[in-house]
């Protein structure tokens, strides 16, 4: 399943991209809520890297002047912004990565189910003379050189 997901995620098909954008937009708020309200709080408690109440508030202050400001800026982006302390907001980044993975996996599952229901696209057929596989657009068999009627697609 992971190999199939990787193949799906790395394929450059325009239809897959359109489906991804549409379904991603439709599921965006639901997935954001699942990530923000259900998944990230337990991860934050388990990791206990920071005393920040919200996982998105996790950050690394870069130019705090003292230890107290460093600790406050690490758990509150509002404090860091108000005191002009630059921060690396790794909590937001991790949250966005988890959201992306959930959305893309959801889209993968939906497209997989759609592909299961829709008929496969036929690209070849058998030559009526020699029974070799030829393109549906072929006018002549490359094996026996007999003329064949191209199929309408």
C-alpha cells in the first residue's frame, strides 16, 4: 500500500492534481480540525518538549536578551512578536506536515476507490490475423503487417 501511495504521490498526472486540489480544499477544514484538536495535543503531551498549550506555539527564540524572555518566547508567539524576538516556528511546520500527510493519504484512498469502480482504459487489442497485442489506434499490425481497422477511443 505504501509503494502504491508513493507511486500516486509522485505521478504528474493533471487529473490527479485536479482531484487533489478539489478534495484537498473540501477536506481542508476537517483535517485541520482533526490535526489541531485531536492529534497534536496528545503528541505535545507525549513529547513534552515545551510547556506551550498549543503545539503550533512551539518555537525556538533566536534573539532573546535573557533567559526569562527566551522561555516566554519559546511558548508564546504573541510574546515574541510583541517583544520583537525572532523565532523559528517549528511547531507550525510539524503541524503543516502532519496535515499534508493526512490530506494526501485521504485523497489517495478516495482515488483508489474511484479507480476500483471505474473501468480500466484499454490501450491495446489483439490483431485479428496473428493475435499479437497492438495499439487500439494502429492501422497496420507491426508483426504480420496486415491492415486493421483502428478502434475509436
